[in-house]
C-alpha cells in the first residue's frame, strides 16, 4: 500500500527529468564559456528580432575567422545593428566591429583577470541552475502539501515523499556543483 500511495503522490522519474532539464541548460551555458576561441562563446547571446528574443545562431552565421576573431554574418542585413547590440549587452565583455556585411568580434586574450571573470560567470550560471531546481522542488513539495491537506495522502506518506524528494534534489545539486567545479578548474588552469 505504501509504494502505491507514494507513487500516486510523487513521481520520482518526472521530478528527476525536470531537474535534469535544468542541469542540461546549465551544461549548455557552460559550453559557451571557453578559454579557447569557439563559436559557442556567443551561445548566450539573444537578439531582438522584431520584438522576439532569439538565439544568435537562429539569426546569423557564426564562424571562427582567425586565432582571436569570430565572424558573425546576419542573415537579414536589417538585423546587423540588433546583433551588434545583443553581443555588446550580453555581459560577455565583447566589442563587435561592423565590417561591411560582416560583424567581427575580437576575442580578448585570456588573461588571468579574464579567467577570473569567466569563473565568476560559471558560478552565476550555477546559481541560476540552483534557483531553477529549487523552484521545481518547491513546486513539487507544494503539490504534496495540497494532497496531504485534501487527505489524499497521510502525514507519514507526505513526510516520506518529502524526504525522497529532498534526497533526489540533493543528488542533482551535487551533480551541478561538480560541473561547476570541473569547469572552474578548466578555466583557471
């Protein structure tokens, strides 16, 4: 009877999948932070396209043009200014230069100061992931509380489900923190 009640009140697989989606987003954010030049550097950039925010790779072609320069070519010439503004305001510390139809994005050399800035960015992305994961956990806990108050589950079943919920949550938080630790070591090495 216990397992049936817990299964009805708390679906561990669905909860885990939601948390893993947050970690996947965090991995994507981390992929944009490189000490070597890569087109992934611009992944966090969102461009205002006629009132809708879109990832840069949906409005422009991004390629490596040299050892320290990215080339961005907007598919719609009218969006060139919007692409430049998006890169400048992305918080990545990049200053694009318009060169005819192309946008050149010089990537500053990775100094010790820049490495420290990137490690702070990694930690900021981790905090965003943790907030997302906490919101998922809190939503699930609130759902369980409603079931308990409606007498759909007993107080003991609520406590067991809440304990299992926290155990899964803690495990996923550890995974995210390990990703942060590994990326920080990579950046500062």
